[in-house]
C-alpha cells in the first residue's frame, strides 16, 4: 500500500470508518506503535507521531503508508505516547498550582515574588509565588491517580469510564486491581444525584466480582449512616465501626473519602472531608490480603447517578493522616505542616539556593527563623489573586512519572514540545516526558 501524497484524515464519518478500519486491521501485523491517536468516533490510529502543527493537527507516520497521515484537530480526542521514560531521580517535592496542575520537581529557592524549581521534563522554571497552592515534600509514592478513559476496569453496562471520572446510572459495580501493598491509602471524591444515595466501596478484596469476593473490607453508605465491615471466608462477618451521616441532607451532593489501611497493625483509619473520623482495629486472625477495589452503586432509579473522581492509591508508611487530606480552603496566612503533624501559621519568607531550610515567621514571633526542609511535610500559601492568561487551555498533558499540565497552543516535533501554560507562560518540554495528551472540549453556547 503506497501513497505518493499526504493523506488528510477528515472524511465523512461513513467513509472514514472504512478507511481507518483497514488501517487498524493492517496494524495488527505491524511493528509496535510509538503512539496511539484516539478519535472522537472511537476509532484509533497507531504509528509514529511526527509532529503536532500550529493548527493542532497530528501528523502520524503509519507503517503502512509512505506519506504521513494528517489527523485534523477536531477529530482528536487523545494521544497516548509510548516513549520510554528517561531515568528519573527520586523526586523530593510536588508543587501544586492554583489551577490544579501538579509538577514533580526539586524546590531550589524562593524570594518574595517567585519560587524556583528544577524539573526533569522542562528544566528550570520560575513560578509566581501567588499562583502556588502548596508544595508537598517527600510525596507518598503514588500507585494510581485517575480515573482516566484509557484505564483498564471491569464493569457492567451501567458504569462508564470517562476522563477524570467514573459514572454509574442506577445500579452497577466496577472494579480494578491496584496491586496494593500491605499498607496503602485510598482517596476519592463521590458525587451523587439522588434523594437516597446508597453505595459501597470494597477494598483488600480477593476478586473483581462481588459475587466471587470472599475476603475483603467494605464501607457501606446509606442515607443515614456508614458501616465498616470485614467479610471473611473463614470467620463470621464483623462490623468494625459505624458512623452516623445523612448524605441526603448534605448541602452539596458530594463527599471526600480517605481510607488508610495498615494491615501490619490490623487497623483502618477513616477520613471524611479531610477530617479523621476514627481508627478501627480488626481482631481477626486472617486479615484480607487482596488488592482489588470494587465500587458498587445501589441507586434504585436508572435516572439517578453516582460519580467518583480524584481517585488516588498511594503507598503508606503508617504515619497519621496529614494536611494533604484536608479540603482546600482560603488561608489568611501561610501554613507549614511538619513531618510530625504540627501546624504553624505565619509567613513563608524565602529559601536561598542550595539551602536546606526555609525562612519562616509565625504569628507569635515576627522574627524570621529557619525551618529545615527535612522536617517539612508540606507548605501552603495564603490564597492570593492571580490573573491567568486569557487563552483557555486546549489540552491536558499527563507526564511520564507523574504530574499534569493544562496548556494551549501546543506544537510537537521530534526534539521538543512547546506549549503555552496559563500560569507558567511558554514551556519547552521533552517529548519523552509525555504520557498522554487529551483534548479539552469547550462549549460554544
């Protein structure tokens, strides 16, 4: 199959289906693809991504075409990159911007106006201080962060896996194996559209389907309370804890849930909206050892919905819950949280290059004093006004090794990626740092 001219993939849907189906059939016998372009009509094109031009069109070299295919911007939903990850040093910090973007980095220095960081994906970056939400030190190793439409889940027809959320209409169950270690943290946000919200989160399960699960823990939420239960194939089912909560009376139909599992000490900590509810001890001889997480919606009406977002699974060292679990709120002063859990309000003043301490003054003593960064768990900046660039973000970039960026005016070539960020301005990224590109669809109403 030879083509002497470039192929522009912008055909009517029926014709386009035939063309891409042929390409996909041929791709089954092709060499391993370097990128996968997912299209809005659920088709997919595999090949080497040569570039993304100034119009947002993707130029893809298929192994079965002598000329590049040009996939026009409106038909692109996302692009997955198979570039090998460059060797990474263990990152010490994670910086979170006011728009929710996260940057794995090394915290180099800080003055009154900006914070200097070093990144593996874009070198040295100066970040406006008043555009930073927080900096986390020695971040807990993430096992999973999502959901994402490309994830591999087991679910029935009522569930949908969408970008940044999973959604169920009526009753249904969905599960995923996270290969969790002995101790881990599970965080998520649950939203519902129902007058009688009912759902269950099962963890440490030994199977994907609830009907086959023998050993597990689960949180059972109904309209009036929640139960923490241990199920076992060798022992009687045991209720480890109960907490009164009327979901239907909440002003906003959502709840942040934090689960801290320490199987070595047989304990489970439960947090709701960032506040620790209690620690529960499991006296059983056989602690559930599985690594499946199953979410079950028990809504009775198919017109009602349950949605989960901001799902994260992290390794855990067993330390008490920290400030990362608290909901964001406006701060009148900067805040530092130590590794022991102590919290101090005041002013985060500066950090000199190559220094291992930040200069801080608290509300009780305005005299600056150094706080070693090795004693810090996180720092949070008082919320200040920051004007974002007017251009709305067109893409969300997921980075190899963790981190996300919302960017616009993206151009891609073999040796560099250039993009405009609403806070950081123009960035030059390493192509091998990209894990996925997802198009943001803007309403034109």
